[in-house]
C-alpha cells in the first residue's frame, strides 16, 4: 500500500455549471421584474450615449417596444445600443474586471440583469445591437446552455449584424419559451399584460413623464407619477409638502418630499365602500426612486416608516398622503437590492433618510387627526393648491426658506410647512409688546407692587389684567 505522500492528486474542477447558474439566477425574480430589468438596460443605454436632452423632457425621442406571444418575446429600443467596449460586461455573468467607468445615473452594476431576463423566459435568444460603427449579433442557443464540457463552453459566438438599424439601439428576441412562460404569454395574456402595464406605468412613471416612451403589444404606457398638492398662495398657513434635501459624502443626492395628493376623505367617505374607487389606496404611501427608476411604489408598510417610531399604521384615513424619496448617484452607493426592485433596509443611508420620512409623515397624519369631523372645511384649504410633479416641486421650493437640520448623522436642509388648523385648535393667545421709558416703568411698578425693580414684562401684564377686569364689568 502506498503511503499518502506517494499518491499523486490531480486538480479539482471548480468551474461553474451553466444549468445551475440559469436556475439560481432566475429563481428569485418574477417575470415582470425580469422584463423591467431589460427596460433598465434601455435607459442605461440612453445615459451612456450622453446625448440625453436637458430640460423637462430629457428622454424625449427614446422608445422601447415590447411584444410577446406564446412563441416569442421581443424588446426593441433606439437607446444607443451596446458599445463594443462593454461587450464583456454585457454578456458575462457578473461584473467583468476592467470595466469602463460607470456612467452616472445608470443602475446596472451586477452584470446579471440581461442574462437573468433571457434565462427566465427561454433557451434561445438573438441579440442584435448597433452603436456607432459597431453592428453585431450575439446568439445564445440551447446547445450553448447545455454545454459544460468543451474547452470554449463559456464563449458565445459574435458575428456582424445582417442589416443596419435606422437608429443606434438593441433588439432582443427570445424563443424556445419555457412552458410556464408560454402560458402566461398566451392563455393568461390579458392578466399578465395588465399587470406588466401597471408596473411599467408606476416604476417608470418618472422616466416616461420625462419623455421616454414604452409600448406593450401596441399599447403606449401612460405614466402614474405621484403629484403633491402645493399652494403658492402668499397667505399663511397653507397646504404645502414637507421637503428635505442633502448630498452625502459619497456624492449621493437625496430629495425627499411628502404631502397630500388630494383632499382628505371625510369620516363618511372612509366608512363607505366607495372610498377605494374615489381615492385608491394603490396611490398612497412612499415611492422610492433610484436614478429615476422606482424601486418601491406607494409602499405603506414598516419598510417605509408606517407603524413605527410614533407614526401610525396605514389606514384609509391617510389615503391622501404620499411621499417620494429620490436617490441619485453612483449605482453602487444607492440603497437598492440586486433585483433593483427593492430597498436594502439595512443600508445606513436609507435608515438615516427613513428618520426624515417619518418626521415628514407625522406632520400630515397629525393634520388629518386634527381635522376629524371637519373634512369638508379641510378640503377647501387643500383645493386652493394644485398637484405638482416632483420636478415642479423642486422649482417651487427654490423660492422657499429652508432651515439647516440639526441631525449630525445626515445633515441637510428642510422645509417644514405651516399647515392651516381648524378654528377650534387655533391659538387664542397673541403677544403684546411695547416700549416705554424706564423711569415710567419704575413708577408704575412701584405703584402696583410697591417695588420699582419688578420685571417690565410682569408690570405690563398686570396693567393689562387691571384694564381687562374693568372692561369686563
């Protein structure tokens, strides 16, 4: 028997198995989220092209068309295509080393979105892209997915595109659909298309509102962005949103605003079955944006501060309250998950911002409590304002006076509105202030208290009380 030091050991094969990658990449993501990943790539392409317009409609002229049936899924865009110097990053599983500098405003950092979306739907895919002088096609076949043995098992063939495109962009066609996907694109197409439309209308609301167009099976998506009531009436108090803004040391810009989207419901409306049809809970709560993409839409859970630290749990009473937090910066610094459709609740930045979310929210939950029983009167105040988009609110708040926050963990500036109160809660006291000669004050003090050193404010208050008693007789 050979001793252990005479046995020759060969190397251990630690190379990944493709089928495992395909299974694990797609396991924890929904079909809708996988498609939104592809839309993220479209928007990232616009930003990489560096020809995005300025002004209120920076994405105007850019478009993504989505089509699907029981045989294929297709997404086509005119968003700049995949530059050849990014092909390693675009097609490798995971972020490739030596990747060019990340373009500001993009959200792709993990290198899995495109591949995960493809493998979620089918086993056959053709990607055609054009960027400047580069026009090429990449085809992923079932044989490639099954091949774990050959020397170039992970290499994907690339060839020149058969035809040029009118505009730089990318077309992805996925075939050989998995049976469950084919069913959703066929027998369940109405419900699936409706849900996908809703998700695009909400999660891409702010980008579509800025000019980007998304078409699903011929139906152009109409955005549903949050708009908050803002009164420009010079009279105070009036209805305006709470605003907080800052820029972190990592360069992440944060803009937070919360307020009313519409008049608060009366108690009768809250108790009525019609309240959901008139107000819709789906449009209440917090929306979190990361580089214009909504990673949470109208959330009403503890994740966004409801039901904790003095903030009440969400109730229909608060159906008119909504807020938006916008994070903008390097994608690796943003508090989002790998799916880009969720918040990293353990992120230090998010936890600090969440404190301000709760602070702002309490202003408006308290307001609705104070106006209980007088909702019709409260509506008059709210209707004096008009619903503004987040960009419009930014413009309006430039005219307001902000205060510097004392929170050392997240310094910034905030605007706290002075909201109108019911008459029964308005303060019934007013300050009276006047100036008199010091000798005269001493004489009156000595007359009233036999002491000329009494504080002038006490002397003045005593004088008022004496006259008030006379006036009441």
